[in-house]
C-alpha cells in the first residue's frame, strides 16, 4: 500500500526530499525552502501536519528503519536532504546504545540512500555531527574536515559509520554525497542546554563560570540552513565533507555575556576554580555537562568557505538577538 498522501504531477521545479522536517534543523530548512519557492519539496514525517502550500507535499513515514519503503517519496526527486536521526541523549536508557544508534543513523540511512540510487537521485546531503571528529579540541588546534575522525560516544560512532558507507556508495554509483558536520546549533526555538543558558541569564542566576578560559564554535540555524541550500547545487560540494560554524569562536563567559546583552540583563558570573568544577562533575555524574562548559571545541571552516565561496550570512550579534527575542516571545505566551 502506498504511503504517499497525494499523487502529484512531475513538477517543473527541481524536486527535493527532506527527512527530519519536524526537527529543529529540518523545520528551519523547510521554512527557507518554502520561502525561496525554488523547489518542490517532499517532506517525510512520522506525523502529518496538514501543511498546504503550492510547493510542499507531505509523505507519511510510519517508521524510519532499514525496511522503510521510499519508492513513492523518491519519484522524480533530484536531491535528498537527510537530517532525521536518533540524536545524542544525556541519559541513555537502551541496553545496547550503539546498536540503537546504528539502527537509525546507519541502517535506515543506507536503506534510504540505496533506494535513492535506484531512483536516480543526483545528490544525497547527509546532516552529520561534529561529534564524528571528537568531543574537545586543544588550544590552537581546531577540528578540520580532513583529519582522522575520533568519535568518543556511540552517537558519534554511528554518524561516522553512516558517512563512510555513504561515501563508499558514491564511489560505485552515479549519486553524489555531501556530508555536513555542524557544531552546536542555536537559534529561535532552540531547546536543551542552550535554552537553559538563556533561562539562567534571564533569571540572573549567579554561576561560577568566570574563571573558564576556553573557545567554542557555534552555528546559528540560519547560517546552517544557508549552507545546506548552497550544497543543493554547488558543483564543488560533490562527495565532500564540510564543517560549519559562524566563523568566530567564543568562550563560555563571552557566550553568557552576549546573551545577557541581548536580554538587557547582567551576567551574574563569579570566579571559581575550574579544577574543582571538574571534580564535582565526576562525583555527581555531570562530567559531560562540565566538559561542555569548560572545554574547548573549535572548528576550521576555511575549506568550507573556499570550496563553496560561502560566508555565514548572519553575524553573531544579530543571531543572539534573534534567539533571545524568540525566547522572550515564547515566555510571554506561557
């Protein structure tokens, strides 16, 4: 039985299939594709939204696995943008986490990719993760797209395995593959740790972070979406791996200060020995949280900029303001 919700004529515009269209990145990408009106989009979803526009068709996805039938969704598709994934979680409940990540991030991805080859899809864009490179960088040694990957958790390992299999598939087929590894993505509607940071600043909660001296790369959602859109057609993107960030790196202290400025508040940070914070993280089981606050994670996007003639279109001051304004607007509705 067909999963497709409607039968449409072959569009005159280039046709895209996106997965993960209800997620943070996928929904922002879908919004941009709708605004641009350059493409006809098939949006694969586990739960249909009933969205009705002239250039978007929803495709019901009962499950994302190595058994999913993509035949109807891939008809006449030129480019697949695959952002759906089993994401990194802080409190893992699976008895075999690596297998759980592989089932979605590797097996389901390759099932879609192989069917895309059969459907003669021109390009497959895979949204991976900087966790493929690792968890932390040392001073002056940012991650690069050409260095040997060293993922340290099961999520990162599964993303690397998917990347390797996709690039191998590109070598034996006509389909081009593009790998994009974002750093921490933020922007209007961001959840998890970044939203918690905004909330702490907004509530003027004193935090012992002023002694931290690190550097972290971030990417604003609009900058990431812009890069994805460039990769749809750019000839130099074929079979390449791209790291993406805003192009500037900030310490944890500076991030809190920028959020405070955007909120018109004071950042209530005070000095505290970093080594004691790290010991406390070990004792309380919050090692990863402390590592993200105290450690550095920088990426070198020079190759991305040079190959694609690309520069992040939104500067960080504007990005922080947009993120905070959405947060304040959301709070007013609670």
